[in-house]
C-alpha cells in the first residue's frame, strides 16, 4: 500500500455482476499510464443486478483479482450504482448558495423514491452564467446501507476503500478523457452491463440524468439459450462472434429496439428536467453489450442517430505487459468503469 502511494498509483476496482475488473494506473507521468489490467469472473448468481447474493464468493473473486494485479491490501477506488443511486442536475436559487447542503437535502427528498432518513448525498456546483439567478448543481444520492455494505465488502476482501464513487461519474471520467470531442451538445452514454444497462444523458459533458433498465448481456444470453437451445458458453460465443442464425438476429433486434426506446425515454425526461437540453445527437456504448454483434447497429437504426463504441484506452498509455493474457481490443468495452475509477488521483 505504501509503495502505491509513493508511486502515485491508483487502483480502480469494478465489482460487477459477471466480472471483477482491476485497473492499476500510474499518474506520475504527464499522461496516465495503465500498468496492469486484470479481469476475474464472478461465479454465476453470486451477484445479481449489482446486489451481493453470496458474499463469500464475491470476496473471493475480488481477492483473486487484486492478487493477480499485485494490489492486495492496496487502497482502492470503487463505486456504487443501480436503482438505489440517483444522479440529477438540479437548479437552485443563487440566494441559497451559502446553504447548499440544506438545499440539496430538500432536493433529494423530492426525487428519491425511498426513505430519505437513510440516504447519503454529495453534490458539485457546476460552472454557469455569472449573470444567472440560478445555480446548476450536480446531485448524487445513494442509500446509506448500500454504501456501508460496499465499504465493508472491500474491507473483508483485504482492500482499503479510499474513494467510493458513483458508477455514472466514473464512466464519465473515462469517456471524457478518451472522447473529448463528445463533450459538446447532448449525447447519451450507455453502459450495457451483465444485468443492468445504465443510460446517462450528458449536456456539454455534464450528466443531466442517469437511469437504469434491467436489460443486460445476461438477458440476451438467456433469450438465446431458451430460443436456440444453446448452452451459456455457446450463447455467449454466438452473440459476440456474430453467428449468423435467425435466433441471434431476432434477439438482437428485439433487445436493441428495447434499449433504443429506453434511450429515447431518457432523452425526453432529460429535456423535461432542463430547458437547455437538446435532443440526443449521438449515443456512445460501453460495457459487455458493446461487444454483441449487431446490437449497436440495431440501436442506431431505431434512433436514426450515430451509435459509437467507447474505447476507454484510446488516449491512455498502456505499459508493456499490462494486458498479458488479455485481448485488449476484445475487452476494451468492458473497461470503461474501472478505467474511470483509476483516473481518480488519490492524494
């Protein structure tokens, strides 16, 4: 741990429903350098939709990934997400600048669908027009027991939780660093994970809205297993390998249209929340779903706007050996979240 601190290294740890991913990043040079990437499978159903179902198995996967990365016992940057985390851009009267904490507590009470006595929140004041009478504030709210449980899991796995971020913010870190040209206008950043897809609507690089939908790679795989009578491994290979058979095309079309509708809804809600938000002009896709053959094309065809994959390694230096035993091009879409976490400089 002391070695990491002295070398200005950050360990980004992403605990997903299907995989644990670790990115070790050195910030000592001008451009952040990825020193090591490790991906460790999580046993089936040990985590579902981001919730821990079998703590011992998840801890074992985390320990294995940290050990393989040479980061056992290190300080880590991790994240929470899912339906128990809400991110919104809100506006408050400029006269309340000196009492933002109280104002954000009130705003949180208006938007959360759960008991507000058991929440934790954070906020960031955004740059705005000096002449405006209102302040734009980015608000993130999470259930306190979700945060406490994740911190305890990290400690039980032998890690030292230094920062606990919000998944949507970590994704934005990686996206902004590697795709700076997308930080203008209104775009959607879509992370298609194992169980859940997160859709963030960004206005000039600022999240206006983040919402989840329970459609992920697992749903496509299960559809294909059921309709084509394939094993889980065969279904995964068919989805990522672009296997030309009617069942694959039918499932990708159906789920692609479903995701497109969710992106449309997110854009509509974002426009209702902020009068300055314009229609979504582009969609950027990360996560395992970005590897499903034909899925991005289907979403693009439905929305009639460009849909592009996110490459979280595009503008980073990758050290020799960082991708040992890993196909960097194949796994790059999976790395947006851990790269975003590792981009956090921890003092």
